[in-house]
């Protein structure tokens, strides 16, 4: 009887766990849809303003030099922004990001160059704290739905550092959302802002002068649009990271729920066998006692 009771107690615990994981799966599904809508709505603006800045920069060529287009080489330091989650239970989401960030830190530190690390998310902060890796900034209070007003000061700080030549490059490591079935850990270059190549895919120059009549002048436009494009790109990285995190948690909780269901079925079979064995032993005791009396 003790074995059957132990199995039943374990089965009840697994059922409670399955209820929790199922609830977390439903919550992650709801958050995924909300975050997907935000990321989908913001991506056309981010891509559009980046393409516009690249076209203008290609039109003016080397005649106009903007600090965010300039390649810095004197700082001897780069900046890496890592976007991780504040909470766990999202499968290998954070592990893949941390591996990508570690690889970038090692490659960025070649030749004695220093890499200044900025980490968003408690999981990344805890990881590098355990490794005793110094972090310049820690962002752990952005919440599940970061607003542009929260991200704007972060991007503004990167822009100021690059304009002041305090950094040779600024990269961001985040989980790029491709589809519900594919998310890729990505290391993207924020600054210097990438210009269009001098020629198109067929080797022909970009015909941008004919497409734009600059009013106001191109330098003034770049002064306004370049910072806006960088901020939009940083914000889009945060939005993509949030969508990918919700997808990862949704998949992980579904796998946990399915595994709990399989365990419950296995425990039910064990309980039935133990119960049948117990009933058989009780019948044998009764028959044996009746035979002894007769």
C-alpha cells in the first residue's frame, strides 16, 4: 500500500506542475501575439528610415562627413550591448545569446583592444557577475514591454560616445525574430552607420541623385535622420528580442506540459499495477486465512 500511495502522491504533484506549465504556455502565447504586433508595426519604420539614410549618404558620397558615418580608429575600445531576458524558463534562449556574446567579446578583444560591455536583462547580468566580467551598464528594469521612451536614453548615450570618439564600434547581440519557428542569435553593427556600397548588385552606381531633391540640404537631413535611424534600430532590436523570448518560453512550456502528460500516463500505469498487486496479495491472505480455519 505504501508503494501505491507514493506513486499517487507523485502523480498528483506532476499534475499540479502540468497545470502551472500549461498556464505559463497560455500566458506566453498571449504575450507573443502582443509583442509580435508591436515588432511588426515598428519594423517598416526602422527599415524605411535606415534605407532613406543610406540612400542620402550614398547620394552625397564623401562630400558630407557625419560623425555617425565616420569610422573611428583612435579609441582602442568597442562597445557591446547584450539583450537577454529578465526571467528564465525559456529553453536555450539565453544560453545561445551568451555564447554569441562571449565569441564577440573574444574577437573584439584581439590585439589588446578593450570591449565595454552593456547588458540588458537579469539573466545576462547574473551570468557575467558570476564570471566576474566587468559591465559598464546594467539594464534590468525595462519590463516585458519596453517603450521607446525607455530605450531612447540608451541609444542617445551610444550616439554621444561614438560622436566623441570614445568608441571605435558599437555592436548589439540580440535574438533576431525571423518567424515563429526560427529565431537567430545575431551580432549587428549599430555604429558606424553602414553606407550603401558604391555600386549596386549589377555593378551599376546607385541612381539616388535623380530620386531626391534635398530640401533642406543633405547635411542637415543627415543630422536629423541619422540619430533617429540609430534609435529606431536599437528599439527594433529590443522588440525582436521580446518576441523571440516569448516564442522560446511558449515552446519550452509546451514541451514541459507534454513531458508532464507522458509522466502522468507512466505513473498511472505503475499505480494500477501496484494496486492490482496489492489486491491480489489481500485476496491471497483471505484465502489462506479461510483455509487455515477450515
